[in-house]
């Protein structure tokens, strides 16, 4: 029985094609491949970039990127091929078109609006401090005199 199982396993191993190894690239093309890997999301789960994801799909995509670069394709052509196959979801950074423009426009607009609101609030607080008039010296002395007279009168009434 065991010889049959071993023979079957050996036949399956020789029949199945071995995955093609990625070609060796020059240092410039290898750096470009790593940059492209960081721009693409793994298609198996769409949760991590291909450069950090550890799955068969990500490994295959890394190999495919190197094969395409060795064939002479440039970054825009490679990214266009992946977006054609998987859609814009495959890109780590969505393109600035359609509703995705909001992702690029909204943060600076909110930042400027926040600075404007902060400026208005600080300005209103500083104006409140300036608007309260300082008591005049003559009024203060007059009030003190009236209070002193009243106090003296009440103390006489206590005796």
C-alpha cells in the first residue's frame, strides 16, 4: 500500500508545474518593484499592501510585478493592468477622480476652517476682556466714603 502512495505523490509532484521564479532584476528595477508593491493592495483580502502581506496571492503578485518590469513595462502600465483586472480597489492610494476627490480636498478645507474658527474664538475672548470698563477712581472713592459713613452709622446704632 505504501509504495502505491509514494508513487502517487511522486507522480503528482512531477505532473504539477513548479511556480516560475521571479527574474533577477537590477538594483534600480528591484527598487521600482518594491515601490510598486507598496502601491498595490493584496487581492486576496484587500487589507494590506502587497509589500507586507504574506499570502500566495501576494507572493504571486510580487513575482508578476518583477516579470512585468523585466519585460520592460513601466509603473503606469503595470498599475493600469491591475486596475483593469481588479478595479480601483487594488490601489493603496485611490485616484483623485469622482467621489474620491473628497479624500484629497476635505482635509485641507477642514484644517483652514478649524483655524478660522479658532481665530474667531480667540478674538472674541480677547475683545471681552477689553470691553469691560475699568472703574473710575472718583467713583470708587465716592463709594468708599458712602460705605464708611454707613458703617459708622450702623456701629453707633449698635451701642
